[in-house]
């Protein structure tokens, strides 16, 4: 058997220790599948004395992860530190400087600096792999870059954040409001103490930007992802959606718009109403799912655990096995210099149906004001629901579903209603996903 592939591991949190356990537990199987043993030679983390439940004594300890990348007994650096900049980025740059391959689960770093890192990997002829950065243990990056490589992909979309999906599906099951479910998710460890990146859609936007680059051969544009999270979704919205035949899910969508002859890229993350009979409607808990649509393969669905030490560690070690086999390949499915710079696609002309929730005072004339604004903006109303008695503040929830209209028309209706005394809070607009 060939010489071992020697790896250095930076970051010993739940995923890092999961990688150690996986490599130790399945060492023989991994060696047979990789064609050579995979051996950890050095590790690095902030606290050397912390008990992590794994024996780290066989491995050299480096307090400075960047110095670890310079070691002569290291072929590949595994970065599990996290963060878009700081030590993680310094380690990634250090790995390429010293001619080491890099495996990372760091979606923020790839979303912000992926083009730079891919170019550095190509210049030094070493691999850059990040399967674990998107959808945990689901091999969606490999599926798009290899399995679907012969297809022109027009659309990729899905549920990319397990925390949000857990919160929304728990709200469905229990009828509890957002704040109560978030607090419970934090207590159970499904949500961070500061959940902003998850609940405001930023984590999903990082992942979507990466998928869009691979799917469409586009240069990474995280700054072009339109992002709206789930923090404004109420239990009343969940109830109204169910009555209409939908569930609410945070969906990331990327697709090519060829309407003006020049390809433009739409990237957006926002809550949607999903029909009961759509595959994504049945994805609940902390599960992730990604749908890709290609011109020859049709629709593919990737679904599974989107986070956790076991699934994420599995994706990390799968990348290491690929490197051990000599499989380098371009990080984004084609050389970084060949990725196409695509401008953001305009959205105003896009046709679709929308759910709009209003919080209004319980008094005459309110409904007339809202319907007048819809009429003046050219928005046709398909259905309108008002349920329940006024709350302690004398407010009620009013929800409507539009017929298929341009998004610009809905935006115009919201502009007309801005500052109206008929509204006590900003309306919530959620698109209804098609079949």
C-alpha cells in the first residue's frame, strides 16, 4: 500500500473531534477505499487542556495553526476553525504558501474568499475541497460538480439551514410562536446563543453563493444574494399557510435569467410558502435538502442531515479520501479564471403568487385601504383571510394571497401602503413556490 496521507487538523470542536473519531474508528476501511492510510500527524486548537473526549496524545500539538501548515510531516491541512477571516483565512493562505492541500467546512470563508483561495490552490497545484461547507453530510457539491457535470443547470434551490427548518417545522407541530421555539432550540443546542447568522438567512446565503458558483460556472457573488430571514414569521402565518395548503420554509434559490440575452444570476434567500405536495414540504427538523434542475438530468433531490459532528465529519473525511486517491479537480468545477462574472438578475418582471400578511387595527375602512392599494398597483387578490379576535392591543392579522403578478406590482402596493394608518406593522411578503 502507498505511503500514508498525513493531515494536520485545526479546530477541535464537535466537527473536529468527529473527524478524529471517524478516522480512528474506520481507519482500515478508509485506507482500503483511499488506496493508502490516512494519518493525523498534528492538531491545533485554542485550549490544549480541554477534555474533548478523544485521545490527542498521539499527535503533535501546535498552538499556532499557521505554523502547523509549515510542518514537513503534513500533506493536507484540515481547517475547522470557522469564521470568514482571521485565523481560518490565515491558515488557508498558509497552507497554499507551503504547498499543502486544504480541506475546510468553512462556508463563510469560501463564500467571501473562495475565488482567491481557488486561484492559489491552482497556482500551487494542490487541492482545495469544501464538501462539508454546504449541507453537512449531503454530497451536493460532488453531485453538482461531478454527477451533473454534463448538464446545463438552470436552477438550484432548497433548504440550506437546519436551525431555521427546525424552528419552522416545530412551530407547525406545536403552534408556538417564533420567540418561544427559538429559545427552546437554543436550550437544546440546535441554535447558537447568538442565532443571527441562522435566523436572518446569512448562513443559507453563504451556502447558496457557493452552490450557484458551482452550478452555473459563475464567479462568487455573496454580496449579490438577496437575503431575508424568518424572524418575522408568526404562528398565525404558519396557521394561515396550512389552511391554504402550504407550509413555510426558508428557501435559497439561484437561477439563470436569460431574458435580456446576457445571462444574469438571481440569488435570494427568503421564507416561502411551499405546497403540501412539493418535495421540500416534507423536509422537517434540522434536515437540509437541495433541488437541482438540469437540461438532461431533470430534477435531482439531495436530502439528509445538514449539520452535526457525524455527518459533517463524514463530508470532511470524504474530501480527504478524494485527495488520497489523487483526485484534485477545480474547486468550483472549472478553473477560477474561467468562472463567468454575472450581474445580478432583475426581479421586478418575475411572475409569481405571493402571500402578504398585514397587522391592522380592528376598525372600519382598513380592508378598503388595503384593497385600494392592491388595485392601484395592479395586484389581483386570489383569497383573503381574517381570523380570530383582536389581541390586547386591538390588532388583528389579515392575510391575502395574490394571483400571479410581477414582483414589481407587489412592491408598488407595499410602497403605496407605507406609512398608512391602516397598518400597525410592516407587512410580511412571502412568495409561493411553484410545483
